[in-house]
């Protein structure tokens, strides 16, 4: 089951642009290796059944709207198909991969000990929080890192690939976004044991070695700042090790993350302002947090402030909850708040109204209207 299906089950799924110009927002941001990134992006699921002619039509639609960055899953088979077609249109392709949620990963399933364990002692291998496809592995395990690195290395070997895009690079949500809690008949006013990860032997041993504390002897682990920090650091170390490997292969590395680091740390232990990335894509899905479209401006500014502007930030927008008019407003808010561009989820919801909204928003920016 993919991200789109989760959003549908949650009841919330209806879940280089123009040439150089004088407008400062059209100047490409330079990531760590000096490469230029597109300004606007689309998340794609693989859909191998589409013909080459269908993909060609899709790419032309995107380019016409001003979207020239593609974040696509499907591994080598899909990438090998789409990259040559995208190259013809001057479009960049990044491999979109699930990182710590390894649902359906046949190799990982051979190793039950790789999976994250909740505070109440249940492993994601067989007891999954919220939804059936939430099968999280533990970022503290070296075997897990090596397994993920193998996939990353394989992706980097695809000819013409520009970069690797990490998703689900976090722990399972310890607290769901506000609008999702009623969907599961939950009131998460604190961190409950069944959603609090990871308490596996590896985490307990590494934490005790680092801090001298046996987490199993702590009456209220949720109040222990050191334990919270350990888990932030566990994910951060994994990301930064992957980043080093990706960059050594002359590829870019980016990530889809939860809105601004302060919120991301609270919800899923993502301390992404400490990650070594070439760009970051916070998913500013305002409806998940019961916020108006205007909140996108606040979240964009907060993300840029928290990262001290050291990395390009692309505002992730959720098309199913945005009309064409609202999408234009969201794009305006994002760019005015300092985003390098926007990324939209996903093509399946990219209506004609959305396409026109992109064209209008970008034309107005270009002409200074």
C-alpha cells in the first residue's frame, strides 16, 4: 500500500522551469555540489503499466505547467524508462524511496529483529501501528543501515539519475497530526506506549552506553530529554551517512519531511535541520493540521529559519485539498515566504485547474504583477 492509499484510508484524500529572468525567485539555488535544482516538482508513483506515449504526454503537461523536477518511485525499472524521456525535455529525475518504513521489503522480512519495537513491547514486524503497511525498521541497527545503503547504491548506478529522495525517514508517528486522530478514534494528548518507538535491544544497549541510563528502569521515558535526543540522533546519523555515500557518487540527496523541525521532532523524531541534504521538501499539508492555506506561509518561514537558510526548501503541497484557486494562493505564500519552489503530491490529483494555477502563479511572478 502506498502513501496515496494511506491518505485515502484516512478520509482526507477527496492526499528548471522558465528560463533565467530578472525576478530573484527564478534564480536556481545551488546545493552542496554546485548543481542547479529545478524550481517546481511533482511526486509520482511508478505506474509501470503506462505506455511510453502516456508518459510522454504527462511530461509535456508538467513542463507546460512549469514543473521540471520529478520525484518517482519504482526503482531501477521505472527510472530506466522515465529518465531518457525526461532528459529530452530538460527535466530532472530523482529516485523517490521509502527509507525506514520497509513494508513489502522481502529481504527485510527475513530479519524480524530489524524491526522497531514499541514501548509496550510489540514489534512492527507483526504488530503495526495505525495501518497495516506501517512496518518500520530500527535506524539504530547497522544491518538496517547497510541494507538501505545497498538500495541507495543501486539507485545511484542508474544512468542519468540526478539524485535520491528519501521518504519515511523517521520513526512511526508517536502523535498523529490533529486532523488524522479522529479517523482512528484516537485522542493523543500524550505519547502512548503502543505508538512510542524504538525500545529494541539495540536501542536500549546503545542508549545505555551513550548516557549510562537503562531506559527500562525509567518510570516515564517520555519525560527523559536524553532518550528523546538519542532517537533524533539515530535518524540523523543514518541520513548523514547516506548523504556522504550519495554525494561521493556525484548525486544529490533530498528528503520529504514533516513541517518545520520543531513539529517534526514532536510528531516523529525528525530533527531534519541537522541533516546534510541538498534540498528539503517539508510536506505542508495544511488540512492534516486543521490549518488554513495561510499556514503554509508560517510553516515555510519556520522551516527556513530553523535551517538558517543553509539548504533550499521546497514547499510540499497536497493537491487533493487545494482547489485551483487555493493552489495559486499556496504557491504565492510559499514563494513569498522564501521557498525555492514547490513540490506537489501527486500527479493523480493534478487537475486542469491545478495546471492553470501553476501557469498563472508563475507568469505573475515572472512579469512582476
